């Protein structure tokens, strides 16, 4: 393809991809399948690789994350980014309405726009001639940090504005909004972090703020950030009359607006809106901490003006705080699947944001020492979404002197075995792998949804099975007989049969689930899948040595050591053999391709007869090779198809080996070890 044709094609695909992105993320109404989207994306990546000069900043390929920065530079906001005055009850909100009317010298009903107050972090986007040119944090309100590269990775932020016949794209347009992480994104992010034994984020707001402040945009690209826009700064050439109108235009330009925003005539209607949102709050897929009520008419907004840090035309009507104070009744120590001891506070029950909290994790002994939490203390607890409640701090003024300091036990509180604190780790561990607490947790993990998925094998049942001595390891599960289960609490014959049927069903599984279920340290769902697909079968994985494991990009010495130690342990091997003997069948997985072409560069010229260029390129890349657009002395092979171009001459001049399509297919076919 000639460059001109490539340029046109790239522009077309880019426009289409941006449009489909809008349909998918903003309207939730996709027109094409994910596979089709991926295919177009691959074609664009392909074109841009062959003609790098075609890469534009608005290309959806640029979302993957640019190179790391040394540090953030600062950006001055044209109009300061203000904060909001808070109101906590309806009287304060009515007082706000009175003030507004008084300042405007009117008795007439005021129209407001009310929106959820997102609990994330404020960001300003600057579009120049419709292209996302810069993005910054709020900072001190006057200057913020330049986080353009990070914001580009957020799928719900358009890289280019959609054209709209009723609104010519302004030369410059400043848009403001909140970047946040939704609850499901937050949960999976923290799950991943725990699997890698990294500290989880305390709440979605911290996770969002931390992700935006990464110097390496490739890290940000992997965080599930989203954005809702809630206002504008300078917009050249535009003359909006109302805030509502501005929101509607933003939406038409492809920016994401909270669909719960609403026009409210009169303050009572806004108070009613607050009540509705408050009652829906726990069902929302993201966290909010109140609603924002804004005078809708922009002319009135200008007349009202601002105080030093906040506008007079808006107020945040905040929900009751999700922090409450209560007392620490006791501190107990739980033992996890890998023996880690976790201190947990039993609290005097207290309602926090509508949910009764009676326990809070204290994370580890360093955390307790840092916060100096003692039995009997009055503490501030907080609940972030449906995340585990935690103790924010001790209210020291409430100390009576009778509080008891906490000491981490030297022996396991469940089995009495020795407890060790390995160097470099915060956690103490019980080293007895037959510790009942560990056994229970391992069985729960084995039966969990993403592992063998044994329906009905819940916490209470596992507890009974282990405590009655019926089950000592997950291998014992499949030896359970009907009469053994029937005697248990709340286990009638019917439920026993259901459980046995569920266990029978779980025997048919896939290798990645099976590997995950084994509970190998550091091997979470993702790594289990990588291992399963690399080794293909359980025998091969068991037989792998550290060197073989380290060949994998995702595997470091810690994981490799842990996998080898796990399969080297005779008891683990015996358990696996028993599982297989009782009929558990982890289905082998198709192998990933070995990178046999690593370090080799191919250049394609002319037309291939049996595969498209994109297919050839994909196959080369799957085997670790590169497909380039131009011939150089570093090119390994030039593949000449029908009607080859000038690249062939260049190859001859440089002495690069020229091969035909048949030879290419041999190389591709011979290199694959797919089963
Ligand atoms: S309007 C001048 N609308 O709340 C008023 N702010 O306390 C500008 N926030 O920094 C803010 N959701 O990050 C507005 N729907 C919303 C909001 C919202 C969240 C945040 C914003 C701001 C903070 C002010």
C-alpha cells in the first residue's frame, strides 16, 4: 500500500474506532462486536507500524501508555478550579437558596442543576481544535500537574471530539470533571494487588488519585479509570445560556456526563433529588459523597460570583459521613490460607453510612503500632463502598488509661505452632501447614468461584467439615460420602445430594482453574492462566524447573521458587495424585507459541497469496518476531510476494536474504508448537 492510501485508510479506521469507542463507553450501545473492534485496531497498529509518520495524537493506538516521565510539569488553569461549600442538612441547603435569592434581589423560583458528587479527583481537559491537547490535576486550584499522558489512557475520555452540526468545534475548550475508579474496577484492582502481595488501596478515591499520579503512563493504562465531566472553563466562541445546556453539548461532543444529573425547579426539588440519590447510593457502581446543586442560569452564576475559594452559585449537599466513632472491644488474630496472621478489631456495633459495622481489619502489627490502637480505645472507623471497614485513627482524648496494648502472639492462635516473621516481610506466619485455620482457608479457596467452583461449599460447611475431622486437605473433599455429610448442621439429605452433585460437576475443570485452586503462593488467577497456557499440561508444569519457569515474561524468581517448592513438596504431590485419582480432570490447554523468532525482523513486500499481510504479521509476532515497514541492514528476511516493490531492490543492495511465501510459511509453521 502506498503511503497516501495508507494515510486515508488510517484516518478512516481512526474515526471509526473513535466513534465505536463513543458508542460503547458513552452510550453503552455498541454497533460492532469486540472482535471486530480488535480487528480494526490491529489493522491500524499495523498501518502505523509500517508508516510511523502516520501516528497522530488522537489515534486510539496511543492509549496504551507513553514512556515514563521524569517528573510532572505544571499547568496554570485559565480560570481557577474552585472547591465547593458544603451543606449537611436541608436547612443549610434552604439557607443557600435564600442567600442566592437575596444576592440576586429576587423572590422568583431558582432553577438548579443537581448532580451526584463523585468521590474521585478533579481533572481539567483542554481540547484544541477538537483534539485533546492537555490534561491537568486541580492542584492548588491555580496550577495543577500536567497529567496528559495518563489521561490519554482513559477510555471514557475522547482523544478527539465528535463533530456536531449544532456546535462548531471551538478553537479551545476547557472541560472539567472527576476521574474515578468504579467499585468493580476497584475490587479487581485490589484483588490483583493482594495476589501479588502488594498493599491494597484503602478506597477507590486513593486508587484513582494514585493511578493518575503515576510517572509511568503504562501503569495508569492498566488501571480502570473513568471520567464524568461536570463543567466547562474557557470555551472559545461558545455562548451557553445554562449549565444544563453546557452538559448536553458536552455529551454530544462525546464527553461522558453523569446520566443522573437533573434539572430541579426550586430548592425543594433539589432536596428531593438528594433523598432519591441517597437511597440509590448503595446500588451505584461508583462512590459518591453527596450531590452538587448548581444555579443553572449562567448569567445568574456570573452575577453571583465567588468567594475566595468557592462559587456563590453552588453547594455540595454532603451525605452523612461514612466515618463514625466506636470502641474496640477486643483484638483477635486470624490465620489466612498461607498462614499469615492478620489482627482484626471487634468493635461495638455502629452504623456507618447506613451499614452496621462490628469488625475492622487492622492489617498487620506495624499498622497497629503506627496508629497505636489498643483494646478499649475509642476509634474512628470508616467504610469505603463495600470495602472492608477500617480504623482511621484513635481518638486519644477519649483514653482513660485502662486501654490494653496489643502484642502479636509468638505462637499461632489456632494451632499453637511457631510463628515466624520473615525478613523483609511485615507479616508473621504460622509455619504449620496442617494448621486448621490454614486448612479451612485452602479448602475455601479451592472451592471458590474462580477455582473449582463447588457450588454450596460455603464457609460454615467448610468449618464443620474441618472441625469434625472429615476433611484435612482439599484432596479429602472428593472422598466425602453422603452419610458423612448428612449428619452435619443444616445438612438435610437433599442438600447433601446437591453438594455431592456440585462436587461431581466441579471435577471437570480447566488446567488454569485447577492450578489456581491449588493455592500456590503468588499464583493468582492471571499467573495460573499464564502457566497453564505455557506448559499445556499438569505433568509438564509439575516437571518444570526454575529456569524453565523464568523463561516466562511474567514469572520472576519469587514465583518460580514458589512453584518449584510447591510441586517439590511430597504432600502436595500426594494431594494432587489423589485429586486426579478421584476423577478431577483438568482439561489441558492449547499451548502458547514459543518465541522462536525473537530478535528477527521481517519485511513484507508485494501481495501474498494465501494469507493477508495482517495475518502474516500477526503470526510473525506471535512467534516473537517483528514485522517492519522498511528494509535496513538489520532486517533478517524480506518476504517477496507477487509484484514486489522497491523494497526488493533495497534488500538486494543491502545483501538481506530474500525469501518467498512458501519459505515464510515453513518458518511460521515449523516454529509453532501449537497442539
Ligand atoms: S462542580 C466550582 N460538580 O468536588 C465548582 N464538582 O469540593 C466546581 N466534584 O474539586 C465543582 N463531583 O472535584 C462539581 N458533579 C460535580 C462534582 C464535583 C465531584 C468535586 C470536584 C471539586 C470538589 C469540590
